[in-house]
């Protein structure tokens, strides 16, 4: 969980083909439950505290709204049982299933360790749901069909798309579409964004 999910590029919605739905859900649960939660100065821990009490309550509010709207918690959704962590802003990694596109957890940025699984069977419907948000920073595509991956990457409304991997690369433009920021970072275009163009036309 990158930064406890407190990252604008964190993966929070997972669209899974219906033929792989149960297998992927089970694997996500296994991975989430295997993440050690605890103090960040202990190197074996992979999930530290949330940045503030206010943000922790916000995340809990999202989890509660997901449950009320009919989503199913497969794992997590609560505070760790370890008494040593009781005074901190910790929350266990949470995986939701049976998520519908209109739910709050599927349409807003949570900035916490919460993941929603949305099964699909029709590619056009899936892409419409993927692109229905006002945000468009990152997307990740996992498949062994690279032709489909490239076609999907072109049709996804996001500024940075991973295929079968993740990470950032120096010199590669990083920036979002729609309400996910203006311009790009980490490339020459970023430097140009701080300049002004002036045209002086002289006839001598």
C-alpha cells in the first residue's frame, strides 16, 4: 500500500473481468492481510499510520458509506487489534467487493488503504465507467494481451498509464487529465510551463 493509500496515484478501483473476479478477489484479500501494519520505524512493517486524526475519520466515513450502500467488506475495514497501536491513526487494509459505480467509494478519492473491486463483462461499459469520474491521473492495466492493453490505454482518460507494472521513470511526463491537475511534471515540458513566450516583430 503506497503511502497507506494516501497518494493521488494510488489504485483504489479495480475493474476485473467477471471470469477472473473470484480468483482476483481472493488474491487481493490474501495480499492485503499479509501486509504488516505498525510503526513506520520498524522496517518489516509495510503499512504505517494515517497522516492525521481528521483523515482517519474521513477514511472510516468512506468505509461506513460503502457498507451502507451495499458493498461487501472482504477484509479490513477496522482498526488493528494490537493494543500497542491503539493510540495511533492506524487502519487495516480494506478490500470491498460487490461495488457499484454509483457508490461513494467508487467515485471519490479516499486517500486511504481502501480498494474497491468492480467486475465487468462488457468492455465498452467498463471503459465508460472507468472514464466517468472527474479525475484522470493514473491507470494501470494488467493483461497478457498486449494489443488489448494498448487499445485500452489509448481510450482511458488518464495522463499516466502503466501496463503490467508500476513505478515512475525520470524524464517521463507525469500529469493528470480533467480535475487531476494542470500540466506535467518531471520532464522538459514542466520547465517550459514556468516560462512566457514573447514575440517581438520588428521591421527595419
